[in-house]
C-alpha cells in the first residue's frame, strides 16, 4: 500500500493529533478491505487544515502513458477525483445563490419563468426552491444516455417530463432537478455552466484544480483517479465523468461532472463556515445566503434538506453520530463527500473512487465512522 501523509496544523487547529491518525487509519482499513483502491482524507478546523492524508491507489492498472510500467498509480494528496453529485453543491448551488443575491432570481419563482418548456407536464408552478430542496415532483433518475440523444435533446426531455408526484408532498433526490438548475444558471449568466462556475466560484476561491472536463487541462491526466471499468472504452474511465447522463450532456451538468482535489474542496468548505467570506477581505456569498441554504426547508416532510445541502437526520445524512444538529454536507456516488459542522467549526473532505472495483462497493460506513472521529478530535 502506497501512502502519503501530511499533518500541517493539528495543534493550530485545536484538534487532537492521535485522533486524526485514527481517522486516517479508517481510510487505510477501507483500502485493505477492498472497499476502495485508495483515497484522500482532509480534516480542518477554524479555517485551517489540521490533517491531510492519502493512501492506496488512484488507479490499479498501468494505463496512464506518463506512468508506463507501473503496476499501480498511487493516490496522492493532490489527486483529482470525480466529485459526482458534489457538483450540485460546489458548482450549481453557489451560482444559484449568487443570482438570488444579484436580484436576478427568486427562490419562489416558477422554473418556467426562465425555461418556458419546463411548464409541460403540469410543472408550471414548480419553483426554483423546490428544485434545490428535491421536493419538485421530478423523478429521481432516468436513463437518458443510451438513446443517442444530443445534449439539447436530453435537456428538452427533462423539461418536458410530467410530474412524478405532487410537488411539496415529499422529498425525492433528483438529478433532473439539478440538470434544470444548471440550465437556469446558463440562461441568467449568459454563459455555459462550467464557465460560470470557473469565473464566479472557483477562481475567487483559488480552487485551481477544480473544473469540468479535466482532460482539457494540460498535464492533469496523470493526477486523476480512475473510476469504473467501461466495456466500450476497454478500460477504466479516467477523466471522463462517471455519471452516464452527465457524460451524454457533454461532461458539463448541474448534477454531476465536476472534478476536484481535497485541498480545493477544503477552501470551499472553509468559505461556508466563514459565513461566505474568503479570507479577511473577500466574499463569495452573503451571510444571509449561507443561513438560508443551511437551515431546514423541509420541516413539514420526513426529510432534512436545506438548499442543496443534506442536514442532520435526513435519509442521506452521512455525518455519523457525533457531529452537531447544525452540520450539513453532501455525498457523491463515486465515493466522495464533504461535511461541515458550524458548532464545532470543523470540516471534513473524503475522496475515494470506490466504483473502481464495481458499484456494489460501499464507503457509507466509512463516512459515518470517519465523521465520528473528526468530531471527537475537536478539542
């Protein structure tokens, strides 16, 4: 097992270093069990990185030209991972909130006000807020990638679909809702989603290793963790988005497609815990936006959803047992997660490529145990 470990600031972040080692050991154990070939874990508090750790493999086969002859490509602390559904909260959500802050959008606005075709199928009253909280009535997921449709045809299919249930009556996690939100961002910014995210989110935060379509960036291929074996390619996916619908949409979508590193995601998490601030002088989001996104919008339902974020007690909650009731975060299908606890002022990023060994592999228990140790490490 190849590993790289950095613990730059446990003392400065007021965290217990032995417990940080316990947290990282959980990732080692997951690699040993074969739950994932490798991964990167980052723990931070008070805006500082307390510990950063990489272990195992980013790829188990020597298919990267730059590493010809190696049996395994090791995971490193700067390995780039397919974030999957972290795209929803790291790219799409902040862009929507910025549009609200600029007065270009209201959460209570009907989606059809910005995408007229969305009114089809009884959806004329569905709101932007309902898309963000997964209470819109849209189905969770459908196969739109195997029909040979163009990206525009896929979007039109999403917009024309009928409701799957009465909006507001339950929470059903929906990729289709965030595909639609991504299109709203493009309509109102006048830019493709990836360009808008790069300009308004990633550049201000200094997230220099975060982007859609990573293969378009020179020299990044050897740093990317491979996801699932693909029969059509005759190899594991490496830099091509794992989510099939996102791939069919050209690799850029509001629900999936983003690639990033642990340190970049730490910058994003720290911004949220700082109430939207960047350092001492900058700001990405207002405190009002942060507050609105991280409080429950689904109290009337058996769900705990903010705007985009998963809250404590939701069926998708991966925070474990010890994080506070005010914590929030999100997971990605490929094996990624980001979690923040404002009461403890701590954040945790866990990046794995668990689908590398097949979709039946799980890091669900790892996430909960990892977050328990993170919470316990706060002094």
